[in-house]
């Protein structure tokens, strides 16, 4: 574990110090999760019903890296260990942090890990978290998670002082970040900041040079349009972009708008984005509610690409497209039919910790 960080001038930004947020395909030391326990997110028996899918997710990640699990208390830790043992997970791959938590969406309340490729150092950005514009209080325990993880790992933690969520930003590791206007420019996040000021925060704290904007997100997404449900980098110059082929579907127009914007975008080198169209699943309905089911909410980890599937007519087509998009990685389809009730999936639940 890294226990020392050299003295730095507090006026310098992470970018000026040589830090950046690497692409998700950069090798991981670990992936961090916040173990779900809040029945407000999975009501009634839904929490118990989603748990086998969540445990299968942990098992899949653990095949290639450590899994850091933030557990609300020691009894929950003991429960998790027992459940993982039952399905044959190597517990030496599991690390625990015991601290109070509110919800399970570690992508949004967890730490953003930066690396310095030159000095081989790491640091944590602890953005503010307000539960997607104050929708789901309380969230104060989740808001304290990044610094707690940083302290456990012996890493420097920096607080920019504004609201930012990991699911709202997507990186190619070569200076570009993709995001959506509907989320980052929403007045329920940082109403005092202009688009230019938000872009400056992205550059200074994520180490980027360019911000590319799409418009909005999909139906059922309560985050105001997170990018990780619609558009994902699969390499420095290529994205998969969700499309809806049914013109009568509620997602058709917004995804067509995003697709046209993506097709017009240029990277820092002046080249256009290579855009691969990825189908949406046929509407994933649970108890009359349309969930934000999306094949784009995959996690790239050392073991492969963990893709949510929904026992859906479009599952196989999406898997085939992603296999071609990631020719050197194993595609790992996992059922998310119960997890998606919580209005998120595998990417939303996780945050990678890179190797240096």
C-alpha cells in the first residue's frame, strides 16, 4: 500500500501535477463496490432477489483482480463472506472497508482514482455527492466514502468542492471526456457554475483536454441522463452508442439526437469518432415500471467485459456487437434482471482502482 505522498503546492491542480483519470481498460489493481443493503432501492423481497446476481458480479470481477467491498457494518461483512464462500469465491481476492453507507451506487459516490504515469503515483478525487440532485436523502454516509477508501489505501485525497458523479463522465484515456448536458448542466447539481466552468473542473481534476457533449439519457434513468447508459468508449477513438430502432419508442428521438452529435464530433487529433451502434434491449419492464436497461452499462475489468443482459430478444445481438468491439477481451454476459430494478446496473455499481 502507498503510505507516502510528497509535499505538493496546494495551488497546483492534479492536472498540473501530472495526474489523469485513465481509461477503464487500463489494468486494475481492484474494483470497488458498496454492498447493497438499503430496501429503498430494492423494495420488499427485491433486495434478496437481486443478491445472487450481485454476488455473481463479484465472482466475475474477482477472476482478474481484487474486489474492494464497502460494508455498512461487521454483521454485513460476515454475511458477505459467508455468501461468497458458498459460491466458491477466493476470499483472498476480497478486501473490506467497514463504514456506514446509504446506497449501492459506487460509480457515483465512490472515489475517482487518478494516476501519474511518470511518477507512478496515485491519488483520489473526492467529488461531492448529493444523490443525483437531492433525489434520495440521506446521502451523507455515501458522500464520505471516497476519503475513507483513500485513507485505507494510504492515498492523498483532494476535494474539488462541487457535485460530480462517475456515471456522468466517460474517458478515452487520451485527453477526451464524454458527458451529457442534461446531467452536468442540471441546476440540481452545480447551479452556480457555467458550462465553461464545469469544463475547467473536468480538465483540472480529471486531467483532460477536451469535453464532448451529448444531450440526454434514456427513459427510467433517474440520474438525469448519465453517459454510461448511452455512450461508452471502447478504445481511444471508438465508442459504442445506444440506438433504438423503433421510432415509436420513447428512447428513439433522444438516442438519434445523440448519435448525430457523436457522428459530428472530432477528437483532439482532428479525426472523427468511430461510432458503433449498439441496440437497446426491448423495454425492460418490472411491475409496470420501465427500467433503464442498457447494454452500455458494462464494466471493463481485468477478467473481461461484464455486460448486463435481461433475458431479452436483443441480448445476443448486443453480445455479438460487443465481442467485435472488444476483440482482445472476453465478453462476460451476466443477468441483471433483478439488479436493474434499482435503476442501474454493473457499471453504476462499481468503480475501478487502476494499477500504476
